[in-house]
């Protein structure tokens, strides 16, 4: 992916324990200007152990970035 697309530089982020998506929604709206271009955050994925929270997260943020995964599952 081109780091400068339409004069916008995208920084990537990922969130653990994302819950309902408040931090993700805020990060997706974040933009800051530098001397060369505008910079914005692109959320790659979010992880939560509760599938219901993952579905609600996608509904609230409008993006399908949520993954339901138990990071502490013992085999």
C-alpha cells in the first residue's frame, strides 16, 4: 500500500481488549497535520474474547475489524 494516498499518510494500529469500540472509534477519527501531509490512523484489527462485544464493536465503528479470540486459552 502506498503510504501517501491523496496526500494522507496512514499510520496503522491494532487494539487488544477492544470491548465496544470507543478507543477504536476515536482513533479512526484522529487526524493531525504535518508540514508535508495530513496523517491519520488506520485500524488493522481489534481483538476481544467475547464474540458479542466483537459484533457490537463492528456495528458501533462501522468497520469489520474485530476478531474474537481468547488469548489466554490453555491447551
